[in-house]
């Protein structure tokens, strides 16, 4: 898996003249983005990101502590080192924030989130075969889930 602390391009964004598509990198398990990464991802000036991000954080009903983290790291630039402390936000906040922004990328991201949720609601699952096959632990999770479903179905048929 890639280092989730340093990979600023966890969600691949592909733009064509007609659309924008998104795909979580196969090597990423958990998406976190800093304010700078959010501004870059949604293609919005950093200063214009701050108010919608603040509004998003103020509206959250769930436990903010699980969706916000502060990381510290050392950045090496041309022979000098600088200690950096950065606030990062979970995929939950990234998704919520997209609905506050008015950029083409934010609108496309909103559509991607809604389409994904629609597929989940309709089918009860979403499977990205390529992503699942990239990690043994994902294959194991899927195998375990299917096994549990089979056991439940067998128990229901026996009743």
C-alpha cells in the first residue's frame, strides 16, 4: 500500500473535454486530504476553500475527531529540513465538502458519489474487481463477506 500520509493524489482525476472521472488508486486503503490538496483536487483557490470547509466542519453531526487528523513530518528541500504539521480530512469530509463547492470538478465529484451510492442502494454492494485484486487483504475481506452471506442464506433456507 502507498503511504497515505504522503500520497497527495489518492483519488485519480481524469479530465476530458466532456467529463471528469474519479478512481481511488488501487494502492490506497483510506483517503485523507490536506487543505492544500483539497484546493488542488477541486481546482479552487486556497482562500476560497476555507469558508466552505469551515461551514462543512460546523455542520457535521458525527464525531469530527474521526474525520480530522493532524500529522507531522519533515520536509527536505535543497539540503534544509523543515518540520511540517498538517491537518488532514477524511473521505467523508472530502465528499461533504464537494457539495459546498461550485467548480466543475466538485460537480463531477458530486455526481460520482451519488452514482456510487445509487449502485450500492440498488445492488447492496459495489465491487471494483481491479481494486479488489490489487490487495490480498481486500480479496480476503470479500471472501469473508461472501461466506457470511452464504451462511445467512443457507440458514434462512433451512428455516
